[in-house]
């Protein structure tokens, strides 16, 4: 009986109640509180500042996304255009680019202003059309002559020639002649286009040369007595 009172008293105190040892059925509420809650005071100023900061971030994110979505339709070259080649509608397609990308381009609304003009430089396929890459000037321009030079693969560099390359047309001896004692005659030229002749495996290279040198270049080219060498491509 004594032990039962001790157990009852210990159990009741563990849960915050007092038990009369002489009458275990009577329980008195203890002042002990098992748990307590701390009241947190929220300051309205800090709460308002937090809300304002979140709003600023949201507005900034929306502005950034909207800026990225500001695109414009521009003209893009759909196939390689050689220098001096007239630009046609079939040479162009459209692409959307970021309006703030800072890329020099021609808007789709201005397509009519470039169709019919010629390429001032070689324009590779997939390039956004730069307004400075087209011109109304006629090629060859005054003082230059366009000459076609047909040569075998042995008289060309292994590196394929590209439109715009600066080359030299070199006078060569006939096959049975001895090597020249003096340096060969050369003429500076710029490649406009190249065409492979399948039947003979020769290549015709259209080049721009100075007008006063066009005669000897074409005369030597007619007898296959020229070679073409590629100069530096560094700009």
C-alpha cells in the first residue's frame, strides 16, 4: 500500500498534477506547466520592408524576361554568296534575334532594298546580313578587270581558294622549257569565284586584276602558262 502511494505520487508529478497520498483519487492541479509558449512580437516596419524587397525582385525579374523576349526579324543568307554576285530573294531567309544584341542587320521590312544589289564581300550561308556587306557598285569597278584563269590542280595550292582571297598570278615556263633564270612575272589579284571542270579536273578561277595587267594574264592563262599562289589571309 505504501509503495502504491509512492508510485502514484511520482507519476502525477511527472505530468504536473498533485495527488493526495491518502486519497489517490483526488488530484490537485499543480502550478507546474509542462510546456510554455513564447510570444513573438512582429514589427510592422520589418514586415513591410520585406514585402517591398520581394516586390522589387519580382518587378526586376519580369523586366528582364520581357527584355529577353524583345526580338526582331532580320535577313539571313540562306546560301553562300560570292563577292560581286547579285543578291536575289532566294539567297535570303529570316531569323529572329534579340533586339538588344547589337548585331548589325537588315530588317525583313527592308528586304527590297538589298535584293538586286551585289555582295561587297563573300557572305557565307547562315550569316546575318550586314548592311555593309552589300553594295550597288558594279564589279569589276573602274580600273579592274575580271579574268578567268583555268589551271590544273598542280598549279593551285592544296588549300581550296575562297572568294575574297588575295592571290598572285605567276607566269610559268612551258613544260619542256628550263627553269627561268630571272624571277617570274607576277600579278596581284583577288578571287571572285571558283568553278571545277569535272571533265578535265581543272579549275577556273575568276579573278580581279588591274586593268593594265589583264592582257598578259589572259594570254598566259589561255596557254595554261600560269600558276596561282595564295597570299596571307590575315586582315
